[in-house]
C-alpha cells in the first residue's frame, strides 16, 4: 500500500500541521523554545497513537455495502 492510504503518511501530515503552529506560539511569547520542543514530542506521540486506529477504522468503512433502504 502506498500514497495517502498509509499510516506513515497520515502521522507525518497531521504531526507536521500541528507542529507548524509551535514557532508562531514561540514568536508571540506564549511558549519558550524549550517548551515548544516538549510540545513537539507530545504532539508526535499522540498523533502516532491515534492515527493507526482511526485510519484502520476508516479503511474498514470503505468496504461496507452502502445503505439502500428497505425496499
């Protein structure tokens, strides 16, 4: 499997999007550089724990037969 269906793709993408906000928070003085590094590690750990089960559930949903009504 390759492309946008891999867990590695989604971990990288979601993690990068969330981590991209950290320099902005440092620039505005909300976080220090050290705290931004701590948050970066925490974000990556959470994303790595959440993405595989969610993408697995999404994959299962793609193979179900669509609802066609009662008649």
